[in-house]
C-alpha cells in the first residue's frame, strides 16, 4: 500500500499547493489594485506567476545577483513574491493606471487557475481513498 501512496503523492500535491499559494498572492495583488482604483498616483502591480512558480519549485531561473551591499535584495529567500509594475492600464491624468475591467478579468482568470489546482488536489485525495479501500479488501 505504501507504494500506491508514494506514487500518488510523488511531487504533484506539493507542487499544486505552491501553485495555489501563488494564486492567492496574485489575487491579493489584484484586489489591492481594485481597491486603489481611485487613489491618485497609484500604479497597478502584478505577480510574475510563471517565474514565481519556477522558483517555488526550486527551478532556478536566470536571476540577478546582488554584487553590492547597495543593491536591493530580490532573492526568493526573502519569502515574499515580488510584485512587478502592471502597465496594462492607461494612465489617467491623476497618475493612476488601474483599469477595473482588466483587473476584474485578471481576477477571474486567476480564480480559475486556483480552482483547477484545487480540483486536482481533490482528485488526488479521491485516488488515495480508493487505494486505501482497495488495500483493505
């Protein structure tokens, strides 16, 4: 039975867990953009989801090196996802570039990605239940 469970939980569930965590962080950034849609001078931000997921899975991407103490520390060791400026919206006269339609679309798409990962975790758990039932027979 241990072989069945090891095969079911190889790296899939931890990867899905990390994906869901990043989707949550991206959701927080998008919600912050929406909340600040009327704040003068506010600039929208977004999470580079693919890069953050690669780093969370331990796959090194071409990253910058800190060669001076005056450089900002942008390593993933800091524990927080790095937000990037989101230039997708048109800058209004007050300096704000949040486009509510774009942000709502991104939020919906991100919720779908989170939902897909959650569905996959649920299916993995169903497979474990079936393996346990099979082993008990």
